[in-house]
C-alpha cells in the first residue's frame, strides 16, 4: 500500500479490479510473487504498474496475512508493504487507479480495508518515535507546513511550537538558513527546514504524539 498527504488528507493509492473475485471493487495494488523474486522485488514490480516507484521515499514490510478465509477461491498467504510518497510529488497513475482518503475508504476487496488501516496506524506510531516524517515532507518546508503534514497523517492538530522544539532537540531537523518568501497575502517570511537524514532512525522509542487536550498535544 502507498500513502501520501494530498489536499490536506492522508490518502491511499487504490486500483479498480477488472476481474473476479470482487470485479469493479477497489483494492490495494499487488499480485503474485514470481519465481526467483524477493518480496521487495515483487512489490516494487507490482507498484511500478500503478505508480512511479522512484517517487517512493520509504518502503517497509507491514504485516503478513494467513487467514484461510481471506480470499474466496483459494488460500493465499499475503505480505503487505507500506510505501510513502512526499507531499510535493504528483506521480502519474493509470486510469484504473486513484487516490482515496484513508478516513473515507470505499468498499475494498478481500481484507484490504483492514490492511490500509493497519498501514495508517503504523505510520502514526512511527511519527511519534522515528524521523519517518521525511518520507511525507518535501525537501524543504516551514514548520507550519510540516505541522500540517503531521496533522493530516495523525488525524489531529499538532502544535507547531512543540513540533519544532521536539524535532530540533532530537536532531531530526536542521535549518537551511533560508526563508520562504511571503505569499500573496503578505506576512512574515517563514524559516525553511529540512530533515537531517532520509534514512529511517528511531529518535525516541518512548515518545507519543497525542491529540490536543488540556495537557500538551505533543509528548516528548
């Protein structure tokens, strides 16, 4: 499965099946493992039919499903992968493939809805204790822009001040020394930041990003 923050929402890439079972239903991209392939080679091959895999900023194994009843015609062992695309990318997709908000999924084939939701929860968890935000963000961004990306992925508001404080303290972000020019409505130029590395790192294994409330919205 592939996730991206698009139009302010966390969205998943789905394709419409042409054959039974579940003809005309939406599904996650995937297919059979070919002889001699590794799992990652197989998922990259199948994804390449739906999206430019060069746009993927991160790819990791999500889970393996083995329930005998998960497919109607035969027992299939399935290994799901989670891929992330930065918000500034707009990869071309074929006519049978579209982006859908994860919080408003259409009816999906097989057990793909629960896989999509598992991918969302994996991402949300890793946003708390790793630097995986690099895979959602463009190369440079203001803290306000990064806050909006985190908020879309997490499903709740995030304090820009707390986000900046925590990510700088963990050495996840670094300043570019440049400013974003004001928009058409004016305002102060925004300082531009970038992720220090685009390789996945655990930055605080006990950290939790929580919804806003009477206490802090971001727990470090």
